C-alpha cells in the first residue's frame, strides 16, 4: 500500500473528508446532492477543455518541446 503520512495527498484527503462530513451535517440532502452535481459538472468541463486544448494545440506543444530539448543541448 501507499504511505501517505505527512504528504500533501494525505493532507488533502483528510481535509476533504473533514469538509465532506461537515457539509453532510450542515446541508439538507438535496442541497448536498446539488452541490456535488455542480462540482462534478465543473470537473467534467475542465477535463473536456484540457483534452480539447491538447488536441487543437498539439503542434504548438510539440514545437515547444522540441525547442526546449534543443536549448538543453546547447
């Protein structure tokens, strides 16, 4: 297994579960589900934009990588 002691992942996971449990106690179930739905929609939109940008700017990204590799060799 992975050891997450004192790592940013452990801190983020702990914070997520703490906030999540507090939200469940504070919010009504419908509001909680709507919040998660909005969060998931935003995450899907961000992932879609990243894939779109990678597809449409592939040549520019490859060009930048070639330039960086050429500059490292100098």
